[in-house]
């Protein structure tokens, strides 16, 4: 998935530890960072989400000088900033 000014993603709304996500039919996980979790009427349903699609490394695992490892993602994640959503199924 490539970054764009505006994108519309279709997939299934699910909740993840970091935020609400949309899982596309291709299995890509797109994070809607401004939404902590989907409400029950949205979670598990097909949705159309629109926003600014970006790759982000802001949530990567960090290792401090003493070797302590923080919680985080294994690499960059795809985010949809300013995510708006509507249930389609």
C-alpha cells in the first residue's frame, strides 16, 4: 500500500491494542489512530474508511541503552489519519 493524500479503504473493522483497525481483503492492517476502538455496532462489520494514508515508524519497538525493550510494532505500520468510517455490511 502506498501513501496518498486521500484514500478509501474497504475491509473489516476490528480492535487492536494500538487503535481501531481495518483489515483489508488482502489481509493488510490499516490503523485508524484517532479511534481507540470501534463501538459494538461497527466492530466486526465491513466498513469503508477514508483518510490520509501514511506509513509510520512512530510505534516501533525501542531498545534502551540497558537493553530493555519497549512495547511496540515490529516495523512500520500503515495508518489512516483523520479516519472517517461508514458501515457498508
